C-alpha cells in the first residue's frame, strides 16, 4: 500500500506517491479522485491532499489543450535571435501572448525558442512577417512548421514509469481512431477550452457557466471533444522537481528516408518529453531533460549516437523556461499567465 510512504515537504523532491499520481494524471487528467485513489491503493483524502499540495505549490498543473491538427491550428517552432540585453524582455512579451504556449531562453541568453499555435494563417504570418521583425533588438527569426509529433501533447512522455502495468491499464482510455476529419470548434467549445486551458480538472458547474451550456451538455461536449481527439489533457510540471537539472533542445538532421524511424526511436527515450518532425535543414526537433550535464553527455553519445539515420546534431542548452504549455514559470513554479 502506498498510504504508508513517507510524505515530503513542499520544498523537497517529489516522492514515489507524488510521482505515481502525476503519471496517473498523465494517463487520464480528469479521472475522479476516487478512481485515482482506487488505482493507487490509497485513500481518497490522500489523493486530494497530494494533488492540492502539488497544484497550489506550482509543481504541476493539469490543463486541457486543443489538438492542433484536429482543430486546424498552425503550429510552428520559432527560433528568435536577440541582442543579449533584449532577449529576456522579448521572451516575456512573447510569453504574454495567448497563441504562444512555450517560451524558453537558450544559446547564452541570445536565442528564444517558442511554440506558436495560431488559429489562422493570417495570425501566424502577422507574427512572423510583421510583429517580430519590427521588434526592437530582434536580429533574426526562423520558423519550423511542425509536421508530425512523435511524443508530446496527446502522446504521453515515458519518463515517468512508476505505475504497474495493471494500474496503467485501469486508467487508459480508448485510443482515438486515426484519420478523423478536422473538427471546427464552435463558440461554446472555445469557451470550454478557455477554462480548461487554466484548469483541466475544472468542474462541470464552472464549465457550464463559461460556455452557457447546461452541466450535462457541457459534460457531453467535453467528452465528445476527447473522443474526437480535438482536446487532450496534459500535465505540465517543472522538471527540476523530478530531479532533472539539465534541459536542452536538440535540432537533429536525419536522412529523409530514415526520418520516421529516427523520430519514433527518439520518442521512446525516457529523456525526451517532446519530439517532432519539422521543416528546415534540421528536420527533427527534440526537447531533452537529464539528471545533470554528465547524463546529457551520456545521452548524446550513447542514445542519440545509436539512432539510425541521424547525421547531424545541434545542442542548445536551456538557460531558463519562461512559459510551459501556457503556464508561466516564476521561481521554478507554474503560475497562471
């Protein structure tokens, strides 16, 4: 039974039960507390207490996000070069934009990486062709369209592996059938997503008030969006709280005929929470988290070095995370934007 495991203070590293709860939420972010308690073999009160401690402490956040390809979003990974004294200001300005979900500083503090999710092509082009080029002290911008996501978003990260197979099976939902047509979000669904983007476990009364629907209709709409693959539940966290001190972005170049194979192989690495095929000279993007720089070196030489088809690697250390999946990062904690 996990009930008797040692509890940790909020400023200490997360313990096994905390990690088990995080992994359970990654499988089904809206599973009821009673269901989570049953699977984790602890009391309801223990699950509620652990979840509320981690959430109020800014350690984790369950959020509901639109699946870009299903709802027609234009997703791009941007590399923005700035003068050294301007990068942080520009990064913070980008983080305030609702159409940008990730912002991080790298390359000695002169390069910003961010993930855009524009609702229209015009919105995307306006940022790339007008706003960023006109921004003072921005010296260069390159955009990489996301072609295929191998891990990240609805595809779960395998870095947390503490639950037994039967516990995982008890929480897993039926897979979304491939090849579904694009779903156009209506105003009520956009209102639901607005709430879920701040709290993926928001109650149905709150969702009903925001969308103007009845609670039963809001429940059906949310479930339908999940079944269509238009909405997924993500668990955002601060890697350092899990003991990962070294984070980097890898821009990998794979032979075109080996790109799918290389992307699938990288996605299976427990160090990689996000990997995608992208446009550009480097055609495979991966975000890597490791215990320390020595572990990062080992990962690059032994794991990446063994992936068939990869011809070139650019490693860009992350100096600071400004925004993670829509949540701002302040003093190592997640806060509302």
